[in-house]
C-alpha cells in the first residue's frame, strides 16, 4: 500500500487513488510509535470497508495512516513519508500529456529532466529549470500548450 498525504488540503492518496476527507475532527487517536507522544487526528477518510485516519504526533510531527474496519477495530498503521500537493499533481498530468517529441523539439533532455523533477518534488538543477522556463513562451507559440512549472 502506497500512501501519500496532502497536509494543506487533507487529501490522502492510497495506491494513486485520491480520497477527500469525510471529517477534519481533531481527536486523540493513539500514541506515536517513534516517541510515545500523543497522536491527534488530522482527517478521516472512507476507504474500502472502513476508514483511514491521518494522524500527527504532537512532538515529532510524524504523520501516520491508521486503518480501521467498519466497527472501528484497529487494522494497522504506517507512517506517511510521502507528501504531495495537488498543484504539482496537475503539473505532472500536463507534462505527461505532452508528446515527448514536442518536448524534445524545444527542451534539452536536461531541461525536461529538471521540469519532471520539479513537479515530482525531487531535487533538480535550478539552472536547467531556469533555461527551460525561458522557452515556455516559445513552446506555447509552437504547440499552443501552456507550461507553468
Ligand atoms: Zn512522535
């Protein structure tokens, strides 16, 4: 199970499926497995036959995904280590939707790599992204596609 979480919008993503929160109730839900401090809920999400609760430790800020069945029996938990924001997801969809030939017409492989790394939240070479950005207007003129990364 691959879980990502958007802290700002409280959207959880389980195996690439985004689940909006049902509730943003703040409740004490358990004890942090890292540091034994209180974990409080951030958001509740309906998942299959049950609920996933995103909870945050008050001391070490670790965020957990805790799974319950329909009777609120604990089914398991795991720390969430991957985060995303929706803007980046949309940028990735835009980028993935562009024909690679069109990209390579305007951008060098290094520039394209920097654009992908940026939207994926990975490390990228700023210089390459700056160079790519200077070409966005050209790209739009040629292909009518606006890139804003
Ligand atoms: Zn903790």
